[in-house]
């Protein structure tokens, strides 16, 4: 019970969302509010419950979080104040978000549509292909030495576009050697497209494919339950670490599966990209949930350095034509804005001020450059090759 006689329920969750910058100390925090639908923003404490606050949604909740109670919260605990009265509308912190905004990942179909527009408008796959052709052969030089078969694990393999290019590079380096290629991918639609791509590709006779419809975490859990500690010669995690709850633990687990001469390849957005500028400034104003995490090469390097792991970093220049984002009602533009902000129907659900701020930010040099009448977003990537 609090001082006013209202019931208070403690709600705990995993560690604070890694893409959310710290909010002010509890003693200075503005109280949170629920919206008319009953989605309540919770505040969670850092050390001692007074610093390093973060926030998230609790669906179908009502009421507000009394500011003074936050000081009593242990680390990573939210105080949920349930009341029967209509939700009050208190001022949100400057970094707060409109509660009607939802994560793009909550609608897999629209996510895939926006992702395909992103691929069509960007040089993402082209820059990866260039890396596969120029740098990857050197990375692969030791992984299959003297082996009758090479075991490759693709984590988040998607529809297989880059996977097949990687397999081609492995075949060129180790002609005739059997390749066991296992794919961990949670989307049935993506797996189907992957299989169709394999069926339409020649020269894969020495490659055995196995697909696992599951997330990286589900794969890890299943392997642990089966007490299966199969080792791999090459593991790649391309543009997928945004969708795991615990990035350091995920890297640590898959790194533990490497053979003595193996390599782990991670590709994420570069710390020198427009993504870094956009998300560092506006990430806390966008949907907060466990479905998607902002992580860049800067974060991965810190994690690897902290773990004492050796790695090499390769920068992959890339851009994306976002000119259509500035034409009101343009379907591709709206899908790209969804993808850039990881927000479902961003153009329709974002507060007008936030929408204006982000669209203006996207035009600035920190995010984009203007060339030949087009606005080209800095989509630079980093390929990080980790030693066993």
C-alpha cells in the first residue's frame, strides 16, 4: 500500500532494454501515464533503484506510477499502480513516447514488406556481396584445413541471399568438400523463400541444408536440453542481433560453439552510420519493448573487449535512397519510415512533433547526404570477425 492507500504491485523483468538510454534519477523523474487503452509505461530502477532508469509497456494496465515510489524499487523492478479510476494524463518526460505507437515487429507481415523496400532502396546486399568476394576468402582460409566436411551455422539466415554467396565462397576455397549448412530462422515465410532459392541454384550438390524454424534463443535452449554441444567451423550472424533479448549472452553462447580454427562473423550497422545518429537521438522516443534492440558496431566492440575476445573489423560502405520518405502518402516512403524507426505505421501513429523532428533529422548530414536530387541515408555496416 502507498501513502494514499492504493495497492501497489511489483512487476519484475529482465535487465533494462539495451537500446534505451538512461532516464533521469527517480527523484527527478516526471510520473508516467497510461493511455486510454490501458497500456502503462513502467519505470525500472538501476543500482539502488535511483539511477539508470529505463521503461517499457505493460499491456492492459491502468493508472500511474507514483514518482516517490520509484526510490523503493530494487534494480530492474517496475512499480505498477493499479486503480479503478480512468487513467490520468501526466506529462511524459521529454524522451517519452506516445503510447499508441507500436513496434514494427508486432506485425511480421508489415515488417517483411518494409524490409523488402529497404533492400530494394539500399545497397545493403551489394556491400555484403563485395565483402564476401573480397575479404571473406581470407577469413575462410583456416576453417576447413584438412577436414572431410565443413560445418556452417547460419543464425538468422532469412531468405538465404547472403547465405548462398557465403557458401559459394566456401566452395571456391574448399572445392569438392562436403558442407553441412544449418539455418536458424524463426520466419516460416523466409525459410520457404530460402528453400525456393536453393532449388533454383545450381552447383550445390555437395551442400546439405537443414532448417530450424526457431529463434537463436530457442535453438540455444533446445541444444542445452538435448545436451548437444556440436561445434562449428563457421558461424555467421548477419543483421540479426537487434532481435535477441541478451546480446552479450547470445554472442558468448555461439562463440562457445566454435572449433579451434573456426570463425564467428557478425554484421551490424556501423557506429559511423545514420542509424547511430538517428537512434542515439530518438531511440527513447520510439516504441519500447522486447522485440527489437538498437545495437551498433560500437556496442559489439565494447562487449568483445569486455570479454577479452580477439576480432577484426571491416567497414562496409552502404547507402539507402530515402527520397520517397518526404512525399506525404508515398507507400514505399511510409514503409521505409517504419523500418527506420522500427515503428508500425509511424507516419500515422507518431505525434506530429516527433514525426517532424525525425523527418528533418533524416535530411541532416549526420544521417544522409544529398546527391543528384536524391536523399541518401548512410547505411554503413560493420563486419566483425571473431576468433575462437
